């Protein structure tokens, strides 16, 4: 089972480079795209840095579909191939600046990217707030992997085919305590995380994506026991 870390870049390239190097014990990284619709450093600015620093790591770039058109996605497919990246497609929250420019579904985005660069791995989201029948239907369609939202442990996945699943674990720390509570999503504490990872490791999932909601110090704590 791979253990991946969600990375929010620091204010400078130098600080971000140092952060990535310090977290090199993780099997790979996921770079979010404008969380909650706010402007942020684009993941395509950070992913190549990670690839050059840590050549063998798995690197996933998230892409909000609400902000982009078909030409951008076609170019993204070629960029992902060029840098050896994987892509995770999300619909995305409404942008806080400007307006929505596309209503493309994740499945349509998946199909477009595959038509341009079929070898690029493309992941979709899977939220446990939906009924089991809908989850199984989504798993049976397109998607090289699935980032699974609203997960706290392996038991919640027992009725699903786990081969393509990467549970997205939100980890509460002392520094992100209030932020995580406002997210209104299931979470685990750092103290609980070791046992949760053990249970998922034996469940057969492809990997786990750990988010500390931007608390890089939390990731530095976690990297000591993964």
C-alpha cells in the first residue's frame, strides 16, 4: 500500500523544495487545485519541482473541471505525459473569483484525456455519502484510480472492490484543529492514524492519501511513523 501526502506549497519555491525533500519518506504526493475555489499556486507549478527533486515518486495533480475547457485538458494530458504525472479530476467548488466556464463531467474529462494520451493515469473522486449501488456503478465505469472521500477506516470500504481505491484521510492536528472542524468531513487524529493505516494496509486498497489541511508540520510528524 502506498502512502501519499497532500502538499500545499509554501510561499516560495525554495521553501517548497525544502518541504518536499523533508517529506521524501512518503511514496508520493498529491497537489490540490484551488481548494474551495480560492486562488492558489497551480499544481503544475509544483509537480515538476517534485519530479526533479524526487524522481521515483508517484505524483498526482488535481484539476478542477469547472475552470477549464477542452483545449486546456488536451494540453494537460500532454503535460502529464511529459513530466510523468497522474491526474485526478474534480468538478470543483464554485470559483470565488470570476465565473464557471465549463460544465464538463469527470467522466467526460477522463474520456478526453484518454483520447489524447491514453497512457496517462487518470483518477476520479468517490464519496461515501452516496448509496452503495451508486458507488459500485461509478467504480465499474472509467477511472484508473479513485480518491475516496469521507473515510475514517477500512470497515467503510468492505463492500467495495478495493483494487483502485485510495482513501483520502483528513488528519486533525493541534495546528489545524479549527480548520478541520469547519470542513464538516470525517477525520482522524494523529494518535489514531497509525491504527487506521494498519487496518487499511490489510484491506487491499491501492494506497492512502493523507491530508493535514495545509499543516506541513503535521505531515512532518506523520512521516516519522509511516
